C-alpha cells in the first residue's frame, strides 16, 4: 500500500493542486489529510493561491480516496461543503501491522502525546515542521505543511510505502524518513 500524507493546506488552491498532481503521479492508494484544510487561521498569513472554495471543490473530486482528521482551523461548517468526513480528531491506522495514531497535533502532539505504546507511531501536522524521529517513548512523524512551511522549511508532504515514511519537498527532495 502506498499512501500520500499531507497537512495544513490552509485554503491554498495552488498547493492543493500541486498535492493532487503529486498524488496522481505517485499512484498512491489513499490521501491522508491531517487537518487545517480550508482556512488560514489568525496566526498565519494568507497562503499563496488562497481559494477555500476551489480547495473544497478539488478535494471533493477526490472524496473516495481521502481519509482526514480535523485540525484546529477546521470548523463544523466546513463539513457542510466537504463530501468526505473531516470531524474525527484522530484515527488509528494499522500499516503493515504497525499502529499509527493520526491526528492534527493541536490536542495530541510531540509534547503532549496520547496514551500510545513504546513503538507506536504518532503522526500529526499542526506545527508546519517536518519530522521523523524516535523519541524513546514513541515514534514521531510530521509531514510539515504543504502550503505554509515554517522556520525556513520547504513546502512538504509525506509518502508511506514498504514500511517506510519519507517526508519530501514539492520537488521530490527527501527531507527526513523513518522505516520500521
């Protein structure tokens, strides 16, 4: 199974289109979205290509391929325009037998993890910072942000394939990875 994982679109049609193009070219089986789909929130500048209506139209065209969790900038009203569920704040994935707790990161994150096992994976966005590390208590993974990267990082997303998670920049450059 091949998954493409992204977070923090924040209403950018430009970067949602780039993500959709990468997803299709990669031949991934599913697109996992870790929240903050349509709005930029009060702490962020408007991303390039800001067009929430265009974003939900594009994502709705892919509705059968998307699994999503809710971010702190997502609201109940967003579910009214999106044709796939966005309201769960977390979900468990079992990838090749590996438990993965997927969430946005504003409730459970690296500094406030959920009750998970020693080698379980915590997968979240929210910080806009890519990461792949063994904390000693759990494995922490973050795809960064597709549209609003922070701290000088590149626009990024993550691919899961063959028991390996790899964060990539939009030009396909590997940033970090974790294999189990």
